[in-house]
C-alpha cells in the first residue's frame, strides 16, 4: 500500500441508540478487517454505552415502543445469528482499534473513569484528538 | 508453515471478515489461512480485504451454499 495513502477510519459515536452503536462497530470492524486503522470517539449519548454494563442498554432509534421494538429486533438478530455488541467491541480492540472517550461529556454528565470500561479505552480526550485523527482519515462518520 | 482453519458457517456480517482478519494477524508470513462460510457477501468481500492487505488469494471454491477461501500470508 502506498505510504502516503490515507488509511484510517474515524467515527464519532454520538448516539447511544442500540442500532446506531451496531452501525458504528460494524463499520469500524469492517475497516480494521480490510486493513485500515480505526478509532471510535464516544461522546454524549454514545459515551453512556461505555459505562460498565451499559453497552447494549440503548433504545432503538426508531420504533422502540418502550422497549417492545428493541425486544423484537433483538429476537430477529438472534435468529439471524448476529454477533453481540460485546463481541464486536472485543474484536475491535483485539484488531487494534482505538476507543476514545470524550472528557467534556464526562464532566457534563458527571461520569467518572471508574464508571467506564477503562480497560478498553485508549484515551480520554477532546475535539483536538478527533480532528487530528480525522485529518488523516479516508473515512470519517458522525453516528 | 502452518495451516489455520477458520469456520464461519452460519455467521453473518461482519463476523467472517473480522474472523479472517484476526486469523491473518496471528498467522506468520507463509502460513495459509482457510476460511469456510455461508454468508454470501463475505465471499466477495474477503477477497477484497485480501487484496487491500496485499496478500495472496490462493483459492475460492463453492459447494452449495458453502464457500471456502484460501489465503497465503
């Protein structure tokens, strides 16, 4: 691969909705699998999903119907043998993906490091880190 | 030279692609990774990943719904 070719994917996970966290992790894992570097910057509602035990606690972005819609979608996903969010997050880290946590969200929402899955987080940072990652990226998404 | 087998039968997006990448990362240069699966899109996409990674696609065979892809690292 050419040395100066952009070969990175940088994703902002702003939504904490279950289906959108799926999209973020699938794209990020796909990028790693295809030989790119990847990082996910978790901010606002997305950061809630990095709380201990919180990864699959988000609602569905549409037709959640107080959890009924989410329950139905989860059943369909199980029938289709879809990987769990936890498995995809573990794969992401195993393949060298970087998980970045937004420190301003932590401050605003009163989230402490010990509330989060610190072992998986490579950095606690702010917009400058995102921009620095994104400027070297061929793919950057806001989810 | 080792031969590493990855069974992704019944798995769906993005598992076959991710499991292939995980196996390729662990393999030594010269090793062969053989992936078996049933997810239709992965049959096209694993060869794309192999190309992007600059590796050698040795073989792609199909038997019914099952495909088998052999890659040399």
